[in-house]
C-alpha cells in the first residue's frame, strides 16, 4: 500500500461531505479525480458508504424519542459551528 500523502489527507477530510453531496463542484471534481487513482482512499470511501447504509438501516428499525432527536440536533449544530470557526 502506498503511503498517504497530502492529497489523500485532503480527500479524506472532505469524504463525508462528498458522500453526503454537501460539497461544491470544485471539491466534488477533486475528490472524484483522486478516488479514481487511489485505491486506498477508494476503499475507505467504500467502507464509509457501507457503514452509512448499515447505520441508516439499523436506525430505521427503531423510533427515536423526540427529546433525543432534539438534543442530537443541538449537539450537531454546536459541533458544526465549532468546525466552521476552527
């Protein structure tokens, strides 16, 4: 396996947003270009796709209490705000 370099690190920083279709066209094209030539990053992206699908399937089996849903939204918003500032 090749050692991950700066391009891999940059791609992996964006991979979650890329998989969720939350990146602009420039980032999308850069990530797609990198994934087309990097088997290690492609494997990591594929793993994340399968993990997201598994979590979504398992979470769909149970009803989430509204209080928990609201707390999670609040926590995620706080984390997102912290990331934007950092």
